[in-house]
């Protein structure tokens, strides 16, 4: 077995190590997304994986590949959250010390989950790359084994086991869309697919706000981007790995990017239509498909939903913005006379227009408002954008001057 390159033997060994550890996640046919996209769409639900993402596969394979002396030194890693949990869990199973450096702004849920698996968490920097630099500094002092989040052959081999499951469950798959950050997931899946079934079209998908691997792929050499401006923190990597890039350049057929609005809409559609919760990184593949970033048509397509560890506050914002964008949630303000019955009259007009009142704010002391008048802010649940226009028309007819605000 070649030590300096990825082989199918390494991937099969990783699969054997993961028996009883990583879940064989469902491959779910989606009628909804098949109709929306004009393809036969199957969702590989790694958001249902142990620790909430695919990362346990690579992390566990790496940790279990270590010899006795390395285990005695413990392990250290840098991660925005999912790799952190995977390494922490693997270290706990192996009974070895574990330190994880996470960005200072990492979701609290991911920090707590990592600590819950027994790891020491150090918060440093504003993103993955700063956390990585700190982890390397700590490693140089402690001598612990560094478990890289993506640029490691044992980690890549672990992620590649997803491809084995895909081909066993859907042997006639024609295309696979895979999220990309540093490239470990895409490199592993693409390599295994091309080795077993070269005809499968492999498409990498990255967030527009952190397009390091996309730029590297398009320009033909490793590229580092200045910033990582995306809420998909799991793939917000400014510099991809050289190991993963070489595999991706060799095995990936197409590479596309999606913006945060497109990612958010995919999260919302998965939640509402399929009752599936995914994080930003996990939704990019589906976002590319439903927003026509690829030329796939009438193709049997698998989409890897790589993780489900989304911060609940982020999810709340996505839901509210998504509802507002589709006209199912609106905030209006208007002026009423400050006397008994005025608010009731306003709300009666809203009720007659068929809107549901979620909240009301009545302000009679705002400096810009004339005496004997009050500003009323309404948060309404509506059916669609046309319904909002109907509500505004009814209020205008009743003598109000309504204004939409955010």
C-alpha cells in the first residue's frame, strides 16, 4: 500500500475501521427536488451521521491509524466545528488526549459539543485559517499529532467511504454533487468514484464567499483567497490543501459556486419540504442544483448533504429572511391617531385583509411623531407577495400610509 498516495486499499481499510463507528447514512430519493430540478435526485444524508457530519469518517480513520507512541502524545486539530467534533469523538474512543483550536466566533453549539466529547477547546482567531496557525504553534510545543481537517491521506480515505456506500445503494448513479472547503470530502469521493465507475460525473460546489478551491481548480494551481465571507463556516477555508487539490484536479469534472442567498434558500426548502435540517456547508450541493448552476437534465443525481450542525440563531434568521423573500412575512409601519379605539380599527383592517398579526409595537413618544399621534409597527404573516400588496391596498383605502421596513 503506497504511503504517499491515495489507493483503493486505503479506502477499503478505512471502511473496515469505521464499522460500528460511522453510521451508514440514508440515501433518500426526493420527489420534491426531482420535480424542481428535472432530475432524479437522491440525498445522501450525512447530516444524520454521528456527530452531525461526515467528518467522523476521516477523523476516526486518522486517529486509529496512529501507532502507540503517537497516541501517547495525544492529538491536536483546528476546525470551525465539524472536524472538531469528529476528532474529539475519535480521540475519546481511542482513549487519548485531544486539543482542538476553534475560531473565536465558532457556533456555541459546536464548541459545547466538542467539549462534550472530552476535548480541550482553545478559541483563537476569526476563522479557520487563524485557528489553524494557532493549532500549529501549540503542536510545536506539545508534540501532539496534528490531525488535519482535509489535507491528509488517511482523512481523505475516510471521507471516500461515502462513495462506496453511494455506489452500493445507487449503482446506476450518473452525477454526484459534493460540497467543498479544503477539499477532503470532494477529493475522497471523486477518487473512489472514478476508480470504480469512471462514467460518474463529479461536481464540486463551493461558497462564493470563500472560493479558494474553485479558484484553484479554474486557474490550474493552488490559490489563496483574501477572506472567507460566508455563513457556511464549515467550508470557509482561505487556502485549500495541496494533497486534496491534486486529487480534485485529476478526478473532478466540474466546479461551480453558489452565494449565501442561494445556500439559505436551499436550507429553507430542505427544512420545509423535506423536514431535513442542514448547515450552510451541507446545503451548497443542493443549492447549485436548484439554482441551475449545472447543466444536468434528466440525470440520476446524488447530492451529499455533508452536515447538519447549524446554529439555531442562524437558522432562525434564515427562516425569517426566507419567509420575507417569498412574501410570507412582512413588517409594516404606519401612523394612527393616539386615541382609544385607533389601534383596534387598524387591526380590524388587517384582519379583514386576511393577514395574521404576529406582533404589534405602539410608540406614542417617538420624537418625530406629532403629538396626539402614534407610530404602529406590525409584523404580519401573509400568503405571498400578492397578498402583501392586497394588505397594503386595504390599509391605503382605509386612510393609512403603510410602509414596509426590515
